[in-house]
C-alpha cells in the first residue's frame, strides 16, 4: 500500500504545471511538474517528509497532511478519496459537515500575523480563529456550536461589535443564505444543518423569505465596520476563501491599503493585545 501511495504521489506531483501553482516554469527543471521542495512548501510539511512519503517509508500520514497534499496536487475528489484509503484513512465525508482544520490552514493564520483570520465550516460555525481576530471582535470561541454560527447570530440580532449599513446587511444576508442553501444540498444527511435552517426559518421572517427564494451560491466578500472599544470604528473588507475541497470558509479581515483603519488594525498584533494602543 505504501509503495503504491509513493508511486501515485510522484505521478501526481509530476503532472502539476509549476506556473499553475505559482512557481516559474523556467528552463532549469530536470523533470516535469513540481519539485518536492515546492510540494512541501505549499502543503506546510517538510521536504524530508515528502521524500519519505514518495519512498513508501512514512506510515502515519495524518488526515490534515493528506488534505493539504490533495489540494497542492490538485486531486479530483475520487483521487483524493483514493489517497486517503491508501494511507489508511476514511475519505472525508461527503454528506456531513467537516470541522477538521488542516495544518496548512492553521499555518496560514499564524503567518498572516496582523491579519484577523477566522475559519468556519460550510454552514458558518466558527471552528478556529487567531488571536488578532479575538482582539478585533472581543469574542473567543463560543461555548456552543449554535452560538458560534455567523448566520444564526446575524439573523437573531447577536452581532457583537459589527455594524453594517442596510445595503451591506442585505448583501450579506443574500450571500449567506445562498451559501447555506448550497451547504444543505451538499450535506443532505447532516442533522445540524437541517436543525439550523429550521430554527432560522422559525425565528426570522427575513431568513425564511430569502430561503424560499431558492437562491444558491457562495459567499465570497462583504464589507462591515467593527466598533472596537479602544480603536474606534474599523471599516473592513471580509474576503472568504474556500478551503479543504470546499468544506471550510477562511475569512480574512483587511483594510484599504494606507488607510487610517489599516494603521489602527496593526495595533492589534499579538505583542500589543494586552493594550491595543500601546
């Protein structure tokens, strides 16, 4: 099994065009595809570990490592599932929410430094965030899944420090409901998703109206203002990246380059969390 896994990893690596992965193709490559060093960099693992995997000497690849490799090597869903099985893991569930955060996503949140980052599952439950996000919103990870859900909180009025204009709120609601409908179709057996939708329909006529419009889509970007108690109003862009074969939503909170908000946002770096104004 491990020798077959190594052979496939080499073949999959060799078929990826370097330019498609963000590397210069150049004329000094001795073999097609990505180098082992490039696979390691993109996957958040060591080069030595990539070598061991390809030589069949690694016997305990974690699900998060396999997920990162599948993304780096641009595997199709059947190929990803085969990779998991060869490594002795069950493939990621296709009908229930995925809440595991790959190591590469955690590494991204750490390396972005001053950028607040929040990781949600496909139904918008918050499952991980960095310290800067907590300092920005004043909200550590909530105690229950329902309390962590961004769509539930918005439609029930629990918006914390977030302030939006009516136009911003309307755009967010349409995008969030469309994304949630996509999630409900993707995870048809997930009882948590069904319960969330049913409860939202009961408590919010706005949600029910949007849900009944049957709009399906993905949530990619919106704008909001965070009213920070020490730094004042922070006008932010929220860019949503889809990760882990579409199972996770990674939200990056950024400000216009060179703006006063960008300057004040840098005061939330980990070394200044105790006193944002230094």
